[in-house]
C-alpha cells in the first residue's frame, strides 16, 4: 500500500519506535511509629464509646460530669463522706461532709440543667436584714465587683438564691453543658457565704452552727 502525502511534500523516513520505558513503583515503607493524634482529636474507639468527640461536652452525661468534679474535691480532702443517690424526677443527689462538719447535699436537675444547694442556711427569714444582706452578696458574686476568680460568669452560669421556710437555698443554671465550671462555682459560693457570715454575722454562726465565741 502506498503512503499518502500532502502535495509537494516527500515522505520522510519512518522513525523507529523505542520500547516504552519500564516504570518501577517503589512500595511505601510502613512506619513502625503509631500515627500521632492531633490536639483535641479523638480516636475512633473514643468516639464510639462516648457517642461524641473527646473534649466535647455536648452529649456527656451531666451526672458523670458532676460526680467527677466532686470526686476531685473529695480526693483532695476538701470534704469527706462523698456519696451519690438517685432522686425523684431523674434528679441526682450528691452528699458530703463539709463546712462546720455538716452534711450537705448538692442536687442535680438535668431536665433544668441546674445545680442546687437546698436549705443550705437555716434561720434565714425572707425580708430580714440577714436575708437581704446575703442576697446582696449573691448579686455581687455574679458582678464585676469581685475579681474573676471569685465571680460566677453570667455567660457561663446563672447564679440565684431563694428563701423558703426560713432557709436560704442557692441555685446555678448551667450553660453550654459546662457542669465542671458550675460545680466549681457552687463550691466557691458556699465558701464565700460562710467566710462572709464569719466576718459580718458571727452571732448567726454561733447560734446555728455552734461556732465558738471569740
């Protein structure tokens, strides 16, 4: 068969085809080192076990968060006799011996995302100078009047108090599922109340908590 060319052009010599170069593929060496986890990352096992990423508080059980935070105080010797019991309506009651060797109870209400020290201070009648003074102290503890390490940040938790049956109760509503912060603040608020009573209302501690007279 004759080769066809364009008019006026002579066919050039045929080029000899060279065999295609062999391509060698080097196998990637398997590292003996375990892959590093990024800061804040989670393993698949952690994700399956908790149902959420490690470090995320969005789906963690509130009772576990509160128990862990309180156990930390117990292990440090801040209080003793730590216990936990189920309450009505899905509540959890954490008990311990603390200020003035008193039995104290911190109640968790997961449905309301709240922590409560119920009937924390006896003999505090609504409208009395003592009740008004303690309410002002609670208001200061959530304001810029006190330094940050003593303050309850309103962006992270809402602190309130109430008087019922001549008892003062303290309550914190948790924001962003940050129960560890809420527990820390509740413990601090209780401490602040007794420090203030010792300086401003010593006769109250003498009457209701057997504080020795100086």
